[in-house]
C-alpha cells in the first residue's frame, strides 16, 4: 500500500506534470489549419483598443518591446561602465564599444532571443542538482532577460561574459519600467500643457461673448464660462502628474540576492 501511495505521489509531482505537458505539446500539436488561421488573421490574437484607437504613435512606440529591451541594453551598458570604472579589469574597452554600438535591438536580435528561449524552455530540470553556477538552474535560462543577455552577447562577443555581471534581474526589469513610466509622464505633461495653453487662448478670445444654450429644454443665454472651468480642472491634473514625475525614484543597482554581496565579492 505504501509503495502504491509513493507511486501516486511521485506521478503527481510538479516535475512529472511538467513533463506530461511537454510530451503533449510535442506529440499532439495544433492542427495545421488552426495554426495557419492564427498566423494569417490578426483577430485570433489578443488586441486592445488602447493601442489601436486611443494611444498616440509616440506612446505605443515607447511601450513597445523594442523600446523596452533597448532600455535593458542601455542599463547593462551603464552597469558595465560603472564596474569598469571601479577597476574590474575583465570589462575591456572593446567590450564597452561593442555594447555601445548595439544598443537598439534589430529584428534579428529578437529572433536570436526567441531561439534561445525556445532551446532552454524544455531543458531537463535540474532544481535538485547542486548548483555550481547560477546557470545550473534551467529556470534561470527561461527568464526573458537571460535570453536577451545571449542575444546581446551575440552582437557584442567581447562583452558576452560580463553583461549583467553581478546584478539581479530586477536591475533591468524594474528600472526599465521606471524609465518607461518617466518618459511616458514627460509625454503626457507636454501634451496636457499644450491643451491648457490652447484652451486658455480660446477662453480669452471669447470671454466677452454670450453663449446661447438650453437649460431644461429652454433656450437661455449665459457667459461663456465652461472653458475656464475646464482649464482649472486640467491644471489640477497637470499638477498631479508633475508631482508624480518629481517623486519617481530609480531603483538602483542591487546584487544577485537583492544585496550588494555579489558586487563586493567581485
């Protein structure tokens, strides 16, 4: 009875469940016609009206994958430059030059990252094996930032061994989001200030005229007073955005466990 119980518990372990899912994916793919339909029709994938209807091109570009992962590369370059200035001699001038030359991701870079992630997604789990290096755990490779480390190293081979050197993953992921938020706030503040300026000019131009309108379906005349009220409301919004922008803090650089231990060891 105990052996049977052990077999059941083993078969229900997360590892074996994961392996069953992988075998199902490999042996029972979607029908070819469904795959073809998904590739041809944009209506079979998730879409949002935020990008298709409401967002400006400037804002959608800012939140794009190319923008986000290019910021990752700029953060890795800043980290490497700081570490080189502190005397870490394995970071060579050639490595820094190659990193500076490839800060903006190309479509080919995304394809390299996709292939790297796919290769390591179904690697044999080694969670129970002694970890000699941070790379021994295959979950480490499944993180998207790690695949982009490989993609960056492919175009900057002299820097392949020092990209993300000693840092935690949140150094790039969290700081990149904060940079995107900062730049998005700058876009909103400028656009909102322009709206306030135009509405102020409109109010000054027509401040002496009377406005014919209806109140409870009865024609009435009153001073053109709505636009100044709109300006006042928008001024409150502008002040709130500026306060958030001033208070936005950079996360900083932390070590592999959220401390400075790995940096001190280096």
